C-alpha cells in the first residue's frame, strides 16, 4: 500500500456544496470557464478548466462540490477562489458531480 | 479568511468512485453500516456511521465517493479501509452523494 494519512489531515480541507449562479467562457482561452458560485454565506468566482468537454449551460443552476480553503489562484486574469470537484477517468474524460436539489447550499462535504 | 492551503497538498488524498456491492448493519451498534465497495482494481470494506439516517438498502448498487488513502481504522471490530464522502448540514442531517450511473467505477475524484 502506498502512503496513507490521518483523517484529521484530510479534514483540514473545507469542501462545500455550492450553487452555480452564473457560468461563462473566459474569452481567448480554449477550455476555461468562469463560474459564479453561491455558498449561502458568500459568493465566489471559480475558474474550471473543463470547457473543452462541457458548455457553460451545463453548470448554471446546478449544485456541485468545491474546495473552499485553497490558495486563490489567478488564471487567465480571473482569480479562482475555490476548486470544482469532478470525476475523471484515465483518458481525461470528466464527469460532473451534481448533487440532488434537496441538498442545501453551503453544507459541508466530508 | 482562515488558513488556506496549496492545492498540491489536497491532491495527496486519493478520492475515488466506488460501487457499493453489499451493505449491512453492524450488529450491536446504533448507526454503523458495513459497506463492501468495488473500486474496479480492488474491493474494500468501509464502515460508515450514518445508519441512524439511512438503511443498508440505500447504498447497494450505488456509486459514491470514497477517500482511499487514509489509515485503516478498526470500528466495532470491522476494519474500515476507506471513508465515505457525504454532505452534512449544521444540524447533522446527512445527504448522500450518488454519482450518475455512467461514471465508471474506480475513476478518480479531484
């Protein structure tokens, strides 16, 4: 078995359910999408690099999982303030993880 | 903003899509469920503490997200070899995160 970690170390990362209010392609990029994500107590801008496989419309109104305590990163001039969690196979095909509508916005994922 | 982390640190944790083949209550416990989870290349036993809110039948045949490189932990005599990821509100109500059937077993979540 490769290296294993204490669960407490995993729990320092905050994952939350966010509702995607807006989504649009970032101009002059091949696969960057800018999402505006509602976490209940705050709204954040998130850049996701899967615009080669999905359209902006695939995200709007959906609830997905985000990591919210990573260092913000500027990508193509846009500050990404959280990271979208997706599933991805070995060939790079991405599957969106969309939560049920009944899940409240902002709840923790752990 | 509270403490933030490098994304590389988050990526050391392996999250994967697992297909729950079997689920049953662990006898003489109030809320422990034992899941047998297929990750494609291996099968693991996982203990989940949400049997007060869900029945074993809610899990069987479903694809959910697991962290697979945490230290194994013995719970009520059963070794848990991965951790089920769920959403939970402030009152402790748990929401299962069930992936679409089209998502292949064993793919990474990140």
